[in-house]
C-alpha cells in the first residue's frame, strides 16, 4: 500500500507542485486548499503525514497544527514556511510539529523529511497496537494466547469487534477456542456490562431448539421466553449454528431483519455471536444452510486457526497451561525435556488447544513420566456428546438461566423450576453453581 500524505496549502501552484512531486515518488496524496477541509478528512488512525503551510486565510497553519494535535498528539505534521517566518516555524516545533521546511525547498530535502516523519508515525501506531495487545493479554478475563501470525490476525479482528455492535461469526475446528473468543469479544469490549447468554445447538434435540431459542411451550421448569428474550440488551452466543435446522435459520434471519429495522422498536435488541466448525458457504452449496443468513454472518467472521498450523505456539501454550494448573493445585510445574517437546510438536492435535490443555492437566496431576509413557494420540480427540452429556448440559443451562434471572435468590428459583430445596442444592453442587456468582448479574 502506498504511503499517504495530506498536503494543505491555499496556493494552487505550490499545492500542485508538491502533489506532483510526491506522486512521482509513489506517495498517495490528498491535497486541500483549506485547513477546514483537511481536518474533516483526518481520523485518529491516520497512518500518514500532514504537510501544511503556515500562512493561510481563515484558519492558519498554527491553528491547524493545534487542532490536529488535539485530535492525536502523536500525529506527524510538517510546516511549510516562507522566508522570514523562521520564528513562527520554531514556535510550531515547540507546539509539537515534527519539522518545518522553508520555501523554496529542494525535492530531496522534502522527501527526506517526509520519509522520516512517516517512519515515526508508523512506529507510533505499531506501539499503540502492541500496547493494546498487551493490555488485552494481561488484563482480567478471557485471553487469546499465541504469537503465530494467524493468531495475531484473529486477535486484531476480535479487538475490532469488541468495540462494535456487529454480529460476529467465529469459525474453527473443535477445540480452537471459539467460545473463548466469544467471551473475549464480550468481556473486554463495549458490551462487557450486558448479559451474555449461551445456546449450545449440538446439545439440544431438534424439537427443543426452536422453543429454547425463540420461546414457546417448554416444560414448566424451563424459561418459556426463549434465549433471544433473555439476552435482550446483551449478547447471545449461538454455539454450533450449523446444527439449527434451515427453517430455524430462516426464522433467525427474519429476527435480524426486524431487529435492524427502526420501524420495529418492540423487537428485542440482541447482538449475535455465533460459532461453527464448518465453512458455511460450502454448506450453502450443499443446501445445508440458509444463503441469506450465511451472507449476513460472512460480512463479519473470524477464523480461529487449528493448533497444527501454528507449531511455534505449542510449547509456550503447553507451558502456560502447566504453570496455571500447577499454581491452582499448589504443586510444582513440570519441566519438559527436549525429546518431550519434540513429541508435543510432532503430534497433530486433532482436539486443538482444548486437547493440549487436557493433556497438560494430566501431566501436572499424574507426574512428569506420564508424558513419556502416554504420548498424545489421535484417539484423544473428543467424542460427540452422549445423551447423558446433552441432558446434563441442558440442565446446567436451565439452572444458570433461572439463577441469573432471579439474582441468585434460591426460593424464587425453587418456585420457578418446581424443585425441592435439597434437589436444587444437589443439582447446583453437581454443576458447581454458586448463587453468589449470580447476584450481580440480575437484570
């Protein structure tokens, strides 16, 4: 991409001469006759340099400089000055201009100053991105670990979606961290103080999916309003959207159209974050997914790369997992030998990061020799959930939703679900649910 420069000068001859010179040197030039026009074109993420004449009518170069630096104090501005204006140019430098060039000037001098200013601006923006990444990775809440270019790209995209209202599709194999990425978007961004409701499509029988998502006649112990209603004003994570039957996909798309139509303010306002293990465009070709819904989500999707494609991340991730697990149990984290590291890197990790973490946990709890005696194998790939797993997950979601709605008040939960006190306590203990964790999420 060509480097960009904004040129601001009220004299057409000077403006055109600079523009022609820079374009011949492969710069992308946006030229303006007034400071007001230039300001209107500037944003804080502008990656180029501004060249501005000091003497201009209405709003002069000094006023423009101050307005630019108020927008972004690290913007690089080069001032053009005529003979006798040196004292003004020095004052501009004191205020924060990168440099000044006295007219008339040579092409070589202009290009030299401009390139140095451009390099400084690039370094400023790079450091900002690094600080953002470090803040996201060291702060509380979910973290997306790894230094592979694909992971960095995914992390940048997730960072963008943290600050928008757009619906998001997260695509990746099982175990690549799609649900973690969804929580990363929600917990670190503008939606962090809103509810995040989860629907796991693969764990529910087809006849319950519509009622659970949109509401309807469910058993008396369930939330008849549906997940879309429960998530009003917040986010709904639909995990495994490809498991929704096509009629439900079409109904979901109709909901999106109504939600985005200002003439239907009564429609619940829910941001959708959805996940899939599959290429939805390919499933559209096979007539296994609704084309309109696919197109809607493909405008904002993030690919979560498989672990086998980022081998350099395997050892750092594994060591991070072992340290975290060892700290939790108050034991010493094991140290990997060189052969052990080679074996980890050679494994294909079909279960991706989830499998790596599970293996790290077994190593910490079962001893260092475990890695040598039981190297990972393809058979460690997680199986499809059993009926018992699905029922347990459904029960967990029902209990969680009820506790969240009632702010952890167990009497109200008992009454809604029709459960005896001891039965409710037993089920909460089984699913490791603590009423205290739901008191602050009441809405």
